[in-house]
C-alpha cells in the first residue's frame, strides 16, 4: 500500500481506485503532530482525533477518528464510533460470498464520507498481508484488500481484534493543520477501547477523559470544519 494514497478494499477488484474529489470531507492532508491544545509538534499519524462541539458538520458530531496517514501531502483517518444501521460484518461478508459463519456479529462502521463503497480493516498487528498491511499505531495496523476480508471468516487466520469501516475522512495539504489551529479537533493517544471497543456511545467521552477533559468544560463555539 502506498502510504500517501491509502487504497480500498473492494468487493469488485476491478473497480476504480480514483478518489472522487467532490466527496472529500475535511479536506486533505498533512499536518503537524499536535497535543490536546492543537499545538504543532509534528505529524499526528497514529493518534486519535476528537471532534469538538460545534464542528458544524453532522457527519463528524462527537466523532472519534484514528488518523492512519498524515504527511506533508495529505491526511486520512477512519471514524471509530459510527455504526452503520443494519449492516454487520457477517452480513457484508455474505454479500461478498465470503465465509461468515464464525465471524462475530459486529457492526460495520461509517469510516467517513470519501469512497463510501470501499472498506478498510483496522486490526491488531498479529495479522499481516504482505504488501498491503500498513502499521498505524502501536499494536494497530490497516489492511485494505479482499484478502483480509477472507481472513476474518477463518478462525485460524483472522486477527485477534478488528473493525471494518466503509469510507474514510480525508484532508488536503494544510487543511488538517488549519482545523487544529482553529480548535476543531483535540488529539489523544489510542487504546484498544477507542479502536476496537463496541461501546460506541462512550468513545467520545472516553477519548476526552484521556486528556483530562470533560464534555461540560468544552465550549460549543469551538469552530467549524
């Protein structure tokens, strides 16, 4: 996988790979790593982004994202707390004619508004697909090929923990940095509950708690994305 252009898991391997620029949400890309105040200290790849109240976009209200790519050209992240109504991992695998009999009945997540027909699997780093698995954070990797979907249905091959998301959030050059400076996002370190936990309603509060913030302390005038 080219880290500068994360690739999709496709139900149709011959499908197009080009990103529709009109679908981009929150722009695109690189930015410096920031602490919880948004201070610039380097790239944020592998960290959690926490949407501030008043973000101005219902798709990201109280959103928690794992930033998978962040460099001088772009940024790409997956929303971790938006289950898609009526769509489960076993159900999706059955649609793709893949084994699903022993797959836990977990929801498929809304990963973001870009390329919503394409899937991304975040998983523990005990699984690896040569040439397509990309390390994201300590103990967490991203794989975006059909091979990982097939592995999810095999108890001997699948990763210990995993989540499947459709679509992603993308930023163009300099956009994420501007949003951090405007106070649109806070940042914290990931943990297993945030990445793989199933209590999606509590992830936003849990992420804030990791940086010592409670929801009632946040201003609802935090800026717009």
